C-alpha cells in the first residue's frame, strides 16, 4: 500500500512536508483532514491529533521535518541536503529551530491577537520582525538563505513567512524587507508550491 500523508492544505507544517514529498517524487496518498472532524484512523496511529502525519506501513512519522528528511533520503535531485560546510549545516538547523520555536509563537499571537489581549497586534508583529530582519540580512548576500542554491531551510521556512505576509498584506508590501518579499514571491510562483497547493 502507498504511504498515507494526513495533511491540511493551509497548515505550514503540512505544506513543507507535501513539498518535500513531491519534490522527491514519493508516491503517497494525501488525505486532507478536517480539523473539526479528524479521521479515527489518523488518531489511532497518531494520538497527538495534529498534521502532518505520514503512515509508512508499521511506522509513523509525526513531525514535518522528519517527513522532509525521509523524503529527501529517498531522492534529492537538486541537493537540498547536500551541504558540505559544517557551519552552513549549523546555520540551517539554527534557523529552522528559531522559526519553529520562536517565530511561530510570535506569528500565532500576531495572527490571532484577539486571543492574546495582553498586548497589541503591533507588539506581536514587532516581536516577529526580529526574525524577518535576520532573514532579510541573509538575503542581502544572495537569493537563498544558506549557500548558493535552494536548500531544505528555504522550503522549511517559506510557508511560515507566507502565513505572516497574509496577516496584514498591505503592511508587508510596504515593510522594509524587499529581499525577503522577493524570496517569498519566487517561492509562491514556483511550480512545486503551486502543485502542492492545488485544490
């Protein structure tokens, strides 16, 4: 049987998992999940109840980065993981960790600020901007976040920056991050992204 990926189209974690699987040419069945009525089969195999979840026979991958690494271990034609510089590998790991554990918290509070009335939406946006500034500075050196070509980190981070940009589109369009906007636009216009976002 094909591996099954439980996914939710707009979830940035699921998005990056779908992109890695498609890029690697992995033949998987994608099961779109309703977050209000999660499939019993998914909950049985992954009680945490969040997407993405990849079912590989008797094994289960419950984290998006694990799914990305599994896919790239099958096939990595454009060398997303081929980073021979140890410092560059550490930079990639640090950026992804900051995105997932710091920026994502600020992003959620910025997007759902009414649920977090301790501070204003502007306050949460400003907290998130520390990460945007870091990415903007990196993109002053080239078209990609680490090294001279697209790697795992670009694909892992772009869905979250896309989500941020959609909270206040007019503000983002005028924000002092032109390199980041160009990088995001390139990502959103890519064949790979459009393919995994097709309804």
